[in-house]
């Protein structure tokens, strides 16, 4: 029978079979081979156990700093069978303390000393070499690997409990979803405390490949230098980040990217216009759009470089995912474009539960499926389509209107940087579409001309009843549009 090996056990094997292949690199100048990484992981694990008495089941809270050392500490926690609890670098003190209290964390790891925590370790403290060997004992597949906290933009932040078995299944979804080749070198300019970036790392570790971490894409020169230095073959990026990279590089991105094997885009909905732009400028590069949630990751992948235009399509279920659509009562239905259903997913990549929240866990788990608020359907070929979130759909006089359909038409207007549409409560219509637009130039933007354009492009039910100019759209720390924040404006 096939034995599932946790990621840390796979890395230990690669340290023997391919010791000189790069494990990871970052924009801070750190790069480690698999042999070097395994040595450092054991060093950190020894310090965790001997200096801080970390043992199986202890929660280790860590502030992400977009470095190779962050990945080493994660894997050292795996090796000690501690539970890794990451928080984003920009997290507020209040958020960190709330998570620390809820998880009853044993140790907080940070880049600076925080006196408000009785047990706080610096990154650098954990890498100090001490005498003696570390006795290696790998975790079991069903042991808890990590607790990932959501951003909490739609309410209280939730702790999502993931096992080592689930992380291996996620890694398989990533690897096979993008047809990853041997010795893949993937650049990840995404927040590594967030599930998407970390799971791309898992996929490359499963594959025995390399990840190159950057702190975003604003420093274009650094991004391109790293691509050249480590001969990057793939890129995992958000829609907003790739648009920034295209703009800031003044066309140089296309020259760099044409040498890649593939680009995968996730964390947020991928605009159809950006799909077309990527296809047109990178005809020899495989282009993927990945879909999933922190609770049930990478459940679909779409290779849109060869499918042509399939609006709202997110591809086919991943290797470990089983998908169904349900009605509002969570009963399975035959969803159609006219009557979309709520997407639900089942498979070994699913979370174990919400931390200390059995009621919410019971609410989201139905017959082993994790239920979402995403509305969609299957086509006759088994492709999955998602038309929007139930919470975002605008109910205008009883007609269901998708904000994405409005936004797609609006973004064809040349004088805009970006836009977002929400439903605003109305006493007569129930809800009306309200549009926020970020113009290229606020002072010279012609609202009358823009309104005339909207009249030409949109039918009556989709016509925004209110339009508001805004300097920047609110986003979560990982780049997702924050529609909840827009509704408060």
C-alpha cells in the first residue's frame, strides 16, 4: 500500500537524492540547496525543542517576512510536530494577540523582540548552530500541520485546521493542475502567510523543484534579476500583481515571460480582458487560472492558453477534488446557466475543521463536502463555471445581476484603471447596482461621456444607478477586492 509521506519527509529524501538542486531563494539574497535546507531545518528544530521546549501539538505563531528562512521555520515546525500558525507581516498587534490567545500559542516568532509576549523568539535566534545531532522523527499524515487564519473581512477571522495529509493532496492538485515539469523553478511574488502562495510552495516541494520568493512586484528590476539568476521557468501571481508588472515594466515583462513554461494566476477572479492580453502576448506559454479556498484548496484549474474564450470558466476539477452544485438548502441539483447552484467540494485536500468552532464547521461540512457561496454550474464537457458569489449577486427588482458582468463591460472604457460594482439597498428595487471607478486622471475624467458609454454597453437591468469616483479600491492584504469595505463607503 502506498504510504503518504508528509512534505518534510519528502524534503529529507531530496536532500539525499538531489542535494545540489536549489530548494528556495528570495529577494534578500538567501538561496539554499536541498542539502543546505535540510541541515538548517534540523538546526532550527533542535533549537525549537531544546531552547523553547516545543513538542508535538504546540502552536507556534510566526510573523511572515517573505524569506527562505520563513519556509525553513515552517518545515522545522513540521519536523517537531508542532502546529504552524502564520500571520501576515502587516498584521496589527490586536490581530496577532487575538490569534495567539485563541490558539494558546506556546511561542511567537518575529523579526523583532515583542515584550508583550512572554515567549518571543527572533528569526535569527532559531538559526544559531548548537552542538549535538537532532534525532529525526517525522509526523504522521493525519497530524495537524498548521492553522491558517482568514483575513476576517466578512466577520471574525476563522482558523482553518490543515493536516499533513491534506497538504500533500493540495500539493498534488497544484503539481498536476499545471502539468509541472521536472526541476521546475517557480517565482512566487505572493504573500507567503496566505494559503495560495504556500500551496504553490508545497507543489514545488512535492515535485523536487525550486521556489523563488519576492516581496511583491513593485521592484521590477529585482524581480527580473531573480528570474535571470535562477532561470525561473514558472510564475504564480495574482491578477492585480500581473497588471502592475505589465504596467511598471513598460513592456519588458512580455520579453521576460516569453521564456517561461507557464504562468498560473490565482487569489482573485481573473478578468477576461487580462486573459486575452496574456494569450495575445505570450502565445508559447501555458496559462492557468486556479480556483479554490483556504478550506478546500486548488479544486479547479483552467488552461486558458488553449481553450479560447470561455467566460466564467474555472476549468475542470483537480486530481483530488470532487465537485457538486447545491440549492440554498444544500441539496445537490443539476445546476444550469439559468439556475446556477452553490459550489461544494470534497476530497483529501479539505480542511479538518475550523479551530474551536464546531458549529461553523458543522454548517460548512455537508456529507463530507465543503460548501461555498460561489454560484455556478457544469457544462456538457464537465467544465466548471462560476458566475459570482451569492453574497455579491445584486437582486434588482427580482432580477439577479452579477457584478462581474458589469465590471467586464466597464473596464473596456479606456480612461479607467479599475472598477468595482456592488449592490446597494434600495427601498423600491431591493438593491441597485452602484459602481466605483478609479480613473487614470481624476481631474480630467468626463463623467457625462462615461455615462453615455455605459448607456451604450449595458442593458437596463445592469445599468449602474450610482457611479462614484474613487482614488483606489480597498483590498485585503493578499490583493482581493474588499467588497464589504466598499459597502461601508
